[in-house]
C-alpha cells in the first residue's frame, strides 16, 4: 500500500500542486472545526460502501452534504448499500476508519471501487482530503484533483445529492 509520502510524490509527478497541514487526528466530520476554519475550500466527508452485489463504492462529498443512503442505490444504479468493513477498506484503499479519503483510490490498483463525487464538491476549489491518514489535511485545486483522478484512470460519477440525480 502506498503511504502519505508516496501519495505526495505521485501528486508531484503529475503536476498537482498541494499543501498539507499536520494536525491532531480527526475521526468525524464534526471534529476539527478550528482546523477547517484555517483551510480554505471544500472540506469533505468520505463514505466507503458496499452494495448487496459486492460492488464497492467511495463517495466524496462536502462535509455538510446530506446523503440519503436508503435511496442512493436507486440513483447510482447499485444494489442496496451498507458501510464496507474496515478490513475491506484497508485492503482496497489502504486506509482505516476515520481516514477514508478519495486519495485512497491510489491504492485501489484492481479498480474494485467505483467513485461517486458530490456535485457541490466538484465545484469547490480547493478541495481538502486526508493524505491517507487522519492526522493531516492536504489541499489541491479542483483541476489538480481531476488530474489526480485522470492519472489513475478514474472518471467519477457526479451526483447532485440535493436533487438525488446523476449529472454525469
């Protein structure tokens, strides 16, 4: 599994400017408000999910976005969704609970995880994610984030969670 240093080297290699702030571990969206206040841009919540068919999903959204997990499967075309277990999270994304991040997609070399991006987060600039551990936050521009995804060969499914609709 790739480490924080590997991730930052990957960003550098792909021309993605980034800045990282080290801070005490943050486990939930509600924590670390003073950290978020010091960092401009969109702050995220990330959900690692598994559907009844065994498909894995990662959802990255603005921290304040409401996500109706009971209805989401009808929007994204999945089976009913539940949270993926920590062992599967570690195996596919290389992270543990509390550290789930879109940057974890760098570890999904088998492309088992489908990526859903909140339309509101897709408009935020910059965007802030944990760099594979919850004791730091790394900011990248929206264009840089898209460059990161493209370098991995990932095209996100963009969902408007307020309208519960796929935009593309």
